[in-house]
């Protein structure tokens, strides 16, 4: 039932995931402020939405949904708020209502709901369908969002591999117990509680394969000190009990400063466009940014891995918008677009591979090439991260691509990329080398199985882990179970393709000018490892028009940073450092000036 995944012990987009969180759509973690769960803004009385409430029960997690239908002018519009996913809001489409039925769709999450209405059209009983899975869901019309009555609330903070994460265990008066990863806006994980013979309190969370084992500290029994174990990690965790709690409180994002985000007025024009992809189910929505006067050059911007909008938005940063703005002011046109299934683009991102995304990107380039304003203007491709994997693939099969910019792009195959990420991330947090070695060994097995086996067998996973680590490995059973879960969750067409793709194949054939850049503190695509491979492959293939630049102190997003860890991305105000951006601009203009 998962829509996307995150982890309590987080890593990069391609890193093997241990902690699945989101049924709807995993969002970024933001600096929190405390609000009451279910609290509503007070709308104008004339536009008070009609409220419906229900709980979607999955085997290991419960989701509280609030559905709001707009009542103004009998509009068939509305939204769904997922209280256990940080009160996130999802727009509804295809709303159909009558005295006997209710149905709607959530295009952002590829979900639909169809139901029958009873009790004078105040109760719906139906089916929630999402990516081929179906679950029963009942909704009831309510005057206000029901409050939960909390008996016990325990909160603490995990010092995980790449960030600190607030967590909570919530026991309701009804007897139900839930685990919440508060910082990651993921709650509702069903938990169990037991007390062993030594008096230790043990919480088990099957949905994330996590276990807390702790003992009370102090006579008042308000503090539990112990260990959180999940996957291959065991972390210290102290839980503090709160008294006089009438309702569990969740965290919602506060406003961040993003000074580089462009603000009007703009000395250029923009056009909102629709682009047909070779896949007939996909129409890309994009923005063409044209400088004042005749453009000197033009390019498409291709995003990194995961579902991205046209601005490559992450933690309120909009790097592609910043790049497009800067380019336009220097006479360079750009076309950026929402990935399939994201924003205003149609299609299903969840089933797409890198090859499908390359076809989408090439469709965008062909569209750009046909624009009258860009007749006789040299055009290129600028790709970030996975977009830098796709750019050479397109360039070698399309003679109209005159130059390529690779930003933090891979120069080695997907398996090597992921295996290099783990040690970089863990060393940056001071993890012991012995533990890093064990995890890398496990991860290598998992990735090999996903890459090579179409239908991975759980017993095969167990046997390979047991053979590699030996029967005397501490927590062997837990490691096996976690590895089996990781294979089951991550054996997607996208990851299998990513692991198999070797960028050297396209790079070896690439003859147009190439600018490849990265930062020394990129912990997701190692600068030395990948830029060396890119340079060597291009030169071996006979490409003499290559410039390689490494920028000190910049991370994967090209922000000036301290550690390079992903948990810094949200805290940094800089969206994209001006030093590489200026060189990208001047280099592009140099290529445009070539005869």
C-alpha cells in the first residue's frame, strides 16, 4: 500500500530503504511547529467545507483521512487531508456524488475511492484502490474532525545516521498503540507493548521492523531509556512520558527562507506548454523561459531521481527555477517540465524506468527544437543526478544536441553508485568502519539479487546473507528479515534498470562538448569517483571538448555546506551556489559562440 518510501535511518534516493513511511506521498522534513492534530483553519462561514472522516486500516498502519468537499456553487471539488502524514493535503478530481454513491480520485497518488451512500447520504461504504491494491474504507459526514483521546504519550529523539528524528509512541484510551516518526510526518504505525521478566518495556513496530527495548529510569516511571533497533542499526533512545494529554499533537512545517527564489518583475517571458511523449498515456507540462531578444542558446533541464516537478523542488528550494532565471537574464532559453505523473503532467511515475524517463526528456528536447523562437539557436541538455545519466543517452541519438551539462551525474553503474553512497554517508556521521563494512556487504547482496533476479525468493536472500555473514553474526535473524523486506520493497522496475544501466556506454559515444561539475561534499554521487570515470570514458571515446570542474564545499544540490549530509539540505538558505552557476552560463555562451 506504500506510495513512496522514506526511512528513520535515512539515506539518498537510491540507497536501500529500511523504513517505509508514506501511503500517499513522502514529503520533505521541515523545521516544525506544534499544532493540534485535526486542527482546522477557520474559513469564511459561506465557504465552510463539508467534512467527512474515516480511517484506512492496513495490516501494519492506520491512516486517518479527512475529506473536505467545497460547498460554494455546488462545486464538485475538494481535498483529502491525511492526518497521519503531517496533515498533508491532496487535491481530489473526478468527484461524483448522488444520493446513493460517492467517488473521487487522487491523481497525485494514483488512488481512487468508490462507495455507496447510506444513512440519508451521511455514511459511505466503499473501496480504496491504489496501484492495484484494494482496501475497504468507510467515511462518515461530521461537523468537526474527531479528536483522539490519548492515555499515554512517550516522545524521544533518534540520532540516526544522517539526521535527528523525533519519534513518539501514542497509547489511546481505546487501548490501541501507535508509533509515529514525527519529523518525517509519518504516524499511525500499529505497535505492540510487552514487559519481560526483567521489567524491560518492549515496543514492537512490525510496519517498520523496529523494536524499542528499554527500562524505566527514576521512581516516577516517566522516562524509558533503551535501544531502538531497526534494520542493521541499534541506536540509543530515551522516551519521556507526557502527562495531561487530551489529544496527540503533530508537527507541521514552518516557513523557510529561500532568498534565491526569483521574484517578479522578470526581464524575460515564460510560456506554459504541453508536450506529447512517445508513451501515449503521458503528456508533459512544462515552462519555456525565453530571454528578451533573440536567445543565444537554449536547453532542457532534466531532473534527478524520484518524482520531481519542473523546478526540482526539494525542501522549498527550487534549483531549476533559479537556474532558468539566471540563464534567461544572460540570454539563454530553457525548457523545464514536471516528471510524468507529477504536477500537471499525466502518466504513472511509479512504473517508469530510467529508459522511459529518457524518452520523456527526448520528447521535451524535440519540442524545444521545433520552437520558432529558437530557430538556428544551438540547443543542449542540462541534467542533474539521474538527469545526468539520461542526458548522454539522448545526445548520442539526437544530432541536434550541441552540448551537454552534467551536474552531479553518475559515471559508473547504478550498483556502484549505491554501494559508494552508504560508506560516505555513514563516515560523515562517525559510524565505525566495521559496521560500515558489514552493511556494505549486506547491501551488495541485496542489490545483486534485485539486479539479477526477476522474482527474488525470500529463502535465497536468507541463504546468501547467512553464507556471507556466518551463523555467529549478532542479530542474524533480524538482519535476514530486514534484508528480505528490503528486497521485496525495492525490487521495482526502476531500481532494477538503474542498477543495470552503465553510463559509460553512452558517454563513450558522446562527441559534443561536455561540462561535468560536482562538489567535494556530494555524498550521494561521489565527485572523485564519478567525474574521473566521466572524464576517462569521454577521452577514451575521442571527445576532446570536455571540461571537468570540482567545487570545494558544495553538496549534491550545489549548496555551500558543512557536512554534505542530506539533513543539511533543508537547513541551508542557499539554493544553488553562484560560482558553478556562473560557469555553467559562461560555458554555454562559449559553446553558442563557436562556429
